[in-house]
C-alpha cells in the first residue's frame, strides 16, 4: 500500500490531471497568490462532477490574516454546508485569534457543522504562537488532520517540529507535511518525521493557448498546472 498523497490545485483542469496521475485526494483552492481561498460555486460543482477521488475544498473567504470576524464565520459556515450538499468528502479551514492562539470556539462549531465531513486545519497552524498547545486545541475541536510545514516556509526546514507533532499526536490526529515536498525529499521527510500522509502541488506553469497579447498591456498569461510525472514519482516513493 502507498501512503496517501494530497495534491493542492487551483483549477478544474489541474484537478483532473492530478487525479489521473495517481493523487489520492485533492485540496481545491482558488487564488494561489493569496495562499488559497474558497472556490466559486461553479468551480466546486464542475470539479465535483468531473473528479471521482476525494476532494477537500479550501474554505477561506479572503486572503490576509487568519483572524475571522463574525460575518466571515457566517460565510465559512455557509460554504461548508454548500460543500456537504455538493457531496465533498472534507473541507479545509484554519482560524486564529488575534493573539496567535487557535480560535477554539469557532473551530469546534464549524467542525460540528461539517460533520460527517473530514476537517483539515490548514497552514494557519504555521502562524500560531504555540504549536504544541495548538495541536491539543485542534484535537479537542475534532479536526481530522493538520497541514503544516513545521512553522517554516518549507516543510523540510520544519522537519524537527513536524516529527515532534507526529510524536505528540500519537495517532489522535493526522499530521500532514506540506510545502516544498517533492520527489527529491519525500523519502527523507517520511523517514525523519514518521508522517503517514503528504501534501504537495507539484506545481508547474502552463503556457497560455492565446496567440495575441496587447503589447501595451504586458501580462503573465501562464496558468497553474501540475506535473503528472512528479506526482507519479512521489507516489512510487511512498510505496
């Protein structure tokens, strides 16, 4: 058996390609530049119709910090309920208080609203003040897993903390390393951290098919895509 590999994608075409390449699960996002926000209704529904493997939409109403005001909590809850209606297997959320602690009350309430869907606490965790205390809070809220780079920009640089989190979690929650994971370091990350699930985008940029660009309006028309061969290499190494 191969350890599960989750692929982060930012459009439906990439989700289809990642599933075909052997991804076990999709994290579905919009707005790469903002770190990922909630997909639109059309994006959600179309991807659900075309991709059979488990899909976890990101539920984050905006970029910026991870403190969410009451009206934003309402938006998150409504988007979670929509994902339940559309038949997704899980959602991805992450809420902090202004002091860097986990927003326990709202996280627990949203996990309850999401039930029976899995809930991943995303890399808001990497911005929290005390990761070991936050781990216990997130477990108490009922989340299924934590996506983390070990409070470093790239997971290989945070591998010691990730190992500590895996050890402390002791099977009570899944600790899933993500950010900077690739075929050149996946075996090291697996051996050092003891993690049993991994997350990557295997991101590449695909050239636009457009043949005309107004020279007075220079833009980068390249589109986010995924490297199918890289996904397959990582999957083989996770056997």
